[in-house]
């Protein structure tokens, strides 16, 4: 699963995301976990838009957030996304891109786990493939934008850090606009973009173990700062 990632505002200055006009005052979010907010890029009409959304897809028919949290829907497997009821409509008609600096994975025995930042070698931001669903609370009538990250089999690098050998579907920049194209609306045309991103373009390095703390959640650029020490005990 992908359940932690960093999303700073640096993507708004990247040429690969120049097709979308960034909103003003975008804040850095270096430690995003599931059920928290992140920015997503979507194309609901003719124009690309940026929206704040919760990292946990809530299908339109769910009666409450409590009911939604009974099922793990912050990730969607590319292998089954077209078959599962929660994801069938979004994958065909409501796709998004999640700008990202790095994803975080942990390795090691329980109680002695070490988190790693996994990102592009050039430290450029990248886009994860996602789906979104705007959920309307049947009681309050308030709406909430939500999303899930699509996952696939891990490449050689991610396989070293993810116990279940999974990773996000990372889109090639040349496919960003194609991924959001409403005309791409069949299983065959969408599935061809579910590529395993080349491991040789990525790096992994250890970061602060404070990233694993729930009581005092680590924030800011420190989340991405490399930590170097003897890792023999956890490798």
C-alpha cells in the first residue's frame, strides 16, 4: 500500500506540470497520511483544476464517513480496479493526478523499523495516478472531495522496501494530460497507462524515525532529509 507521501509546493514550478495553472498560496505538506488532505489535479470539464481532497476515497453511495472507514479505499489495485464497485465509476470517469515529492516506506522488525524516502534521482516531483469521488453527506448535505492512489506491482527498488511488493502507479510526464482525458474511457485504453515505473530513475534513502511517530507527527522539510548511520541491525 501507499499510505504516506510528501507533497511540497515545488511541483507548481516544474515544467512537467506546466499544463495546469497552480492556485495561489499552495502550502507544503511533507508528511501526508491516509485520511488527511492533499492536492489533486483533475479535469472535470474543459479546464484543469486543483482541489484539496481527503486521502481516502469515499464512494458516492456511502451513508457516513464512519461507514467509509470500515473499508480500506485509500489505495486501489490496478489489477482489480475495474471490478470493484467502489472504483468502477471513478476509474472510467473521475481520474486525477497526485503531485508528489516522495513516498515513504518502512523496513525492519517491529519496534525497530526504519522509514525511507523514495523519490526521483533528480529530486523532481512526479505524478501518481489516482481516482477521485466527491461525496455528499446525506445528513448535512456538505460535500467532501476524496481520492485514492492506484497501485501496481513494485519495481526492483520498491520491492526492497515494501513487504507486499507494491508501489503507486507513477505516470510518465508525457502521459499526464492523457491520463486526465475524458475520451480515454475504456478498460483497455486506461490500463495501458498502468506501467511499472523504472527503478533506475528512482532512489531510496533513510529518513528520521520520527516519521513513524503518531504522537508528535514530524512536519516540514526534515521529513525528506537523509539520515546516515549504521543500518545493519534493520537490513
